[in-house]
């Protein structure tokens, strides 16, 4: 590793550690540093804050926003905290809202509010850039932050794969590792099975920069994979709402028109009930065109009752893009009146064999025949 890379790595560690400490301070832990782990890494990067009225007046900016799971005296609490450095001067970020490609926060110096930031992200080449405005002490600045890619650590990975497998016990990769998935992936974080499980977790967690990094790595080998297109849509969601005529946003809308399922607005969460096996009901997310077929065999709209308190659900329509191998086989034939192509899959494993034929009419699809083996 050259000197420049070492400095960057050390800076990254310092930022993440500082945000962790800030999260601890938010819950009043000032004498001791509690055991903590990053639950979600929202934004971490560096760039410039440029005075909106004088381009020659600029500050070096570094930002870190994370939700940290803090274990203090045996009790766990998730706390979102952030820090901003301008020419080395540190500010705290509070009242943070982050998601769908946008981040807003109030800026504090000590305990006094001195400004606010509002940013949105967009892909520029192979980089994710957060651009927006910073108001500080009455002055307005244009803010440009290049996101730093930070790979998930082993102690963080074990929690994500464990959470995913608890919610998706039918996933063949989870079944292969069984109850040891947590410990195995902590000891073998680069194992392809662990990485594939993590990428499957990331399908529904693209607001986490570690997931964005993992998916971007995957997309280097498969740039046309659905999850790669979905990442670009997710990253630029707020930016394109604010800049609809931007050429990147025009291209993204064209991509969505060809592949509607990459847009979260085209998805719906249901409670999937395998025929004859009510106890195996579980929450999945499917493309809206596949909804009539699911409702025809007693699935219901919305999460299953036992899953209503969960933070995440499984997006089965996209899992086939993360190299998932399951015992489920799905054959779908779609005759459409437009050039729109819809792929719907189901990742459910049971010992029941069901053949379902559904005739439905929408603006894009007619006569959908689905043959499902395995539930």
C-alpha cells in the first residue's frame, strides 16, 4: 500500500471511529466507550464546500453519517449520528434524515445550531457523488462530497448474514451453512457464500454505503444485472426528482421504462402462503404485474403478521441477480402488447407442487401463465 492509500485508510478509520463516539455521546455515555457496531453506514466521504458567491472561497469537507448499535450495560440502542469537518474544524450533525438518495441534517457547533445541510446523491462515472447546499452561520455554500468506499468488516458482516438468514431460512445458501452461518462468516468474511448472502441482504438495503460498495463490486463483472440498474435508480432518486432534465435522469427513466421492476415504486410487499402450508407463510416483495397470480392462491397484500415489526423484507423478484441458487424452479410465459419485459420469480421451498393459470389484463400484459414447482 502506497503512502497516499495509507493516509486515506487511516482517515477513513478516524472518521468512522469519531462517528461511533458521537453516537455514544448522543445517549449520554461520556466516561466510557461502550461496545458498538455500525448498523448502517449512511454517508462517508470527502470533497469541497464552495462559497456560492465566490468560487475562490472554498473549504475542504469531510462527512460521516452512521447508525450505530450501541451496547451499554447490556442494553442495545440504535443511534444515528454524524460529523462534518470543514478545513479541520469539527461540527456535529443532528436531526438527520437519510434515505432514497438524500441526506439532510442540522449543523451544530458545541450545543448551538449554526446551520444545515441538504444533499442528494448521483452516480458520476464509477463514483457516487453527494451534492447539495450547506448553510453555515448565515453563509451559503455549495457542497460536493465524493463517497468513500468502505468494505464491510467481519464483525459487521456476521450480523447482516445472520439477520438475512433468520428472515429467509428457505435460502439454500443459508441452509448450507445452517446455524453456524454467523460464526462461519465472521471467521471467513471473504467466502463467496457469505458474500452472496450479504449481497442478497443488500438488495433491500441500498441506503447503506457498505451495500452500495458490495453491489458496485458485483457490477464490475455484471454491469447489466438488474441489481446494478436498481442501484443507479436508488442512488439518483432524489437528484432526479430535483433535476428531471439531467441527461443521467433521462437515461434512468428510459431504463425504468424497459425494466419496471428496478424501480421500488413498481414493487409490492405481500404475505406469501405456500399452498396447504399456512405455518410457512412469509413476507416477500414482488413486481406488481405478478400480484394477481399471488392473490389468486390466497396470498395477501402487506407483510405477514409476524413480520410487521421487521425492518426489512425479502425482494424475491431481484434475488436471482445475486447468484442465488435455490431449490425453487419457476417457469413464466408472458405475452405482452408492448415491448415491456417483466420477470417475476418466487423463492419458496416446500414439498407441494402447484400449477396455476391466471388470465389478467393490464396496460402492458395479457395472458400470464405461471407454472411453479416447490410452492
